[in-house]
């Protein structure tokens, strides 16, 4: 069910940095909620359509954030976030005590480092990565995992309410830890669903019927419902890309090494996604791991 954003009684001045697959629908929802939204994207053409929804498009991130109460980042990775903040001078341009909310998936250590640098500049920080893909972004049903100070989490509620359900999971970096745990489950489960459906097909069963048959039992999951259907239909148009899933699994493994945690199942799926990307599947939906496993079993 689509969660229709309600017009805010006290509109906020917001900046959205990064208007790709996730940033576009999220910015539209914030405009619809009545906030004053300023946007920037490295490729300006991807931000321009938001002007029709009331957003102001800027040529630089520094211009976009200058008057913002809260800045939302939906940039590609941790190094890009750091580059935009500290080398393209977005942080220097932010108002005193403004809140920077990183909603992309980056390393927990990177999130903590950004938080410390911003705090030294008199700025607040939340790491608030999301799960739910473009479907959740469009519908306003994202799961938002938030790390940082409680007072900043409370301050961001008007933004969260337009985008989905936010849960405060701990201090700086904890949001990214929660997102990595989420992505471990997603990546591993996609692999399990793909392998099981291909196993059924190889054994002579109707793959679509098998998916229906096991739905509602202990194997039921959102991955089986949505990604399993994509596998049955061979619909691998990107909602969340294989290359991004691989990036998240690698972040999870790097973090596991930092904290002394053995993650053997994640390591196996990391290797499988890496092989898929090496075989040219990186721009497919992450359910496209099915294609890599099908290739291995001559079921293409």
C-alpha cells in the first residue's frame, strides 16, 4: 500500500545530494510533503525532472546545502560522500548545527569518521541507510536504520515520516551495521532462492509452480515473493543492482574482519556475486545472481 505523504505543518528546508534510483522518488515524496527541497546530482540531467515537483536544482552541492536544516545524502559510496562533504565543500557550506543524514550504504567506520569530522565543524550527523529498494522509495515504506544521537533522530522525524519506518539502532555507525546485516540476509536469501528454483527446474519441476507451492511455508519470504517472481519471469531490470549488492557484501566482510567476526556464508555469496559481475551481470537487478547460477548449470 502506498503511504501518501502528508503536508508538513512546519516545512523544513532540505537538501538531497544524489538523485539516482533512490534519490529521485525520495525527493519527490519530500516535495509532496510540503518541504522546501533543494537537489544536486553529479549528472545534472538526473536532477532536472525534480523541478517539476517543486524542487530547486543546483549546480554544486555547496549551493544545494547552504540554507538547509537537514541534508540527505544518497551518494554512491563512502569515498564519494567524503569527497562531496570535504573536497567539494558541502560541509563547509552547511549552516551551523545543520544535520547531515547519510542515507546511502557506506562502511560503518567511514560513517563514524564522517560524524567526528562534522562534529568538529559544529554539524550533526546521522547514518540512516534504507532498505526496500525503489518500490519502497516510491511508496514511502522504506525501512530506515539509524545510528547517531537520540536528539538528532527525533529532529529528523518529519523527514522519516515521509519516507518509511525509522528505527534508532545505536550510536554513529550502528545504522550502517544494521544495513550490512540486512544486506547479508538479502544477498544470501537471493542466492538460496535462485539455487533452489534452478534445482527444481533441473529436476524436472515447473519452477513457477514450485515457487507457488512453497509460498506460505517456512521458506516464505519477501525475497521468494518479489525476487523469485523476477527469476521466474527472467525480469532483471535493475531495482537494486548486482554491483551494489557485491559492494555491500564486501563492506560486510571488511567490517567483519575489523570486529573479529567470522562470516563464512557471506563469503560464499560474495564470491558468487563477484563472478556474476565479472561475467558482465553487474548492471542487472541483484536477483540476476540467478543468471550466474543458471550459467553454471547450463540452464540459460
